[in-house]
C-alpha cells in the first residue's frame, strides 16, 4: 500500500495540535515564552516571518534539536518549551510538529494554513534583516 503526500500530512495532523491564525495570535499575545519555529527554507524565511521566529528548515530539524549534534539549536533543547511551528501552508509544519512530539516535546502546535493563513487573517509579518 502506498500513500500520497496528502495522506502523510493527514496522518501527522491527526496526531498533533493545530491552531488557526486567530487562536495562535491570541496565544502569542497572552502567553510570553512561546517559541515561534519557522521550518521554511532560508530564502522563504527571508521574505518575512512571524514575530521573532527561529528559522530551522524542516530538512535539518531532527539534527538541530539533538543535543549530541555539534550545531544544535541550544534554545530548543528543553522538551518542556511551548513551541508554535509554521511553514508556508501548513504541511511541513504538521510534519515538524509530529516529529517534535515523537522526540518528546510536550507542548507543540502547528499553525494551520501556515504563514499564508496568518497573512490572510490580517496579521503582521516581520521583515527579516539579513
């Protein structure tokens, strides 16, 4: 039996928490300390991000959260952190949230519809300084 990409995304989504843009905006405003994790590629990130997001492309996420990896992202090693993951339209972030959950992160949500849904809902995007 083979699966499509959409099947895999649906399977990941069935095992994670997703927030729509208004829910995410309310949570970010109400709770300090939520880590925004942008899993898009650097060129996409350079087009703008949500707040002060950390950019770790989906393809290297597992390495960047591994404390044994020399170039790990030290700010993300605490498995208790509250993390909101997003990408362009929500597929990669669903995979990333599922992966983080499998790696023992307890408080992870994915932004449903990604940064595109965030912008469509009228929320601001931060220009990235290079």
